[in-house]
C-alpha cells in the first residue's frame, strides 16, 4: 500500500485539498468494488491538529501533524489562496 500525504496549509484552497483526497479515495473504492484491496493510505497533514481555511470559515481536522515523524510515498501540496510568504 502506498502512503499519500496531502498537506493542509493554513492558506490552502479547500477545493484543491478535497479534490486530491477525493481522487485517491475513488481509486480505492473502485479497487474494493472490483474485489481487490485499496492501493492508497491517504492522510491529511497539517501544522496543527485542526487547520482553519478561508479566514476560519472552514476547519479541517488532519490525520497527522508535520511534527510527527512518518514515512510517505507521495506528498501533495495543493494550491494556496494567498502567497507562500503569508503561509510560513
């Protein structure tokens, strides 16, 4: 099984995060429906356990924080609503 980490930055675009998660989840669902096992272990990863987006309008509960050591095969960084400097 491949481990996929989707980064949830504070200034992240909710749609970018959800679309990435949805694609990998759909692949897993398809494989399970075909009688096979899921291919991806998908984790939302952020700097804090709960990351607020769009000035607090949405909050995402992440699966792991960046401070926790983990092995991952693929890291996805979604689009940002603001500049990189604003998110550091």
